[in-house]
């Protein structure tokens, strides 16, 4: 997680500062705060969503249908936007439309970055299947 966040800050802060006109130090602080908000929201949202889904359907998250996965992703991003938009407005002095555009841009950049990071991570640190072909279960 730390490697992901540090890499994201290193890659996304400079273009954000350049495009937004927010000084580099202020941009780094803002993106660090929004990354912390996202990490905390991720833990809370996913735990709650998985718990509710399990209670209502008896299904585990790995068996979630595609439509519900889309709803899950939209709920996560919508909740994150509601939390980070006021922070961006207060930190930068942007109006709500400018801050919304900046926030959507950051979300897009992080989605692209997460895709590339996870693909690279999985290639460097592959999960090897057990020799017997059976699933390994925790005891």
C-alpha cells in the first residue's frame, strides 16, 4: 500500500500542480490528504458493503455479480468524491466546478495508475498455484 501511495504521489502530483496552477508543495499536501481519505474510505466502505451484501444475500464478495460490482465501484467513487471535493475547494480556493473537474481528473489519473501499478505488481510478484492444483485455505 505504501509503495502504491508513494508512487501515485510522485507520478500524479507534478501534472496536477502544472494543470491546476496550485504550487507543488500545496499540491503534494493536498494529494497526500486525499490519498489518506481514500485509504480510510476504502477500508470502511468495502467492509460495510461486504457485510451488508453477505447478510442480505449470503454471498461472499468474490461471487459478486457484475452489475453489483459496478454499483459497488460507483458507490465508492461517489462517496470519495463527496469527501474530497470540499477538501480540494478549501485547500486550493477553487470554486466547486473547478474543484469537481480537478477531483474527476484525479480520480481518472488514479484509476489509470492503479491499473498499471497492479498489472506491474502482479507480473513482478506472481501468485503461484499450489502443485496439486487445489485451492489453499486458511486454517
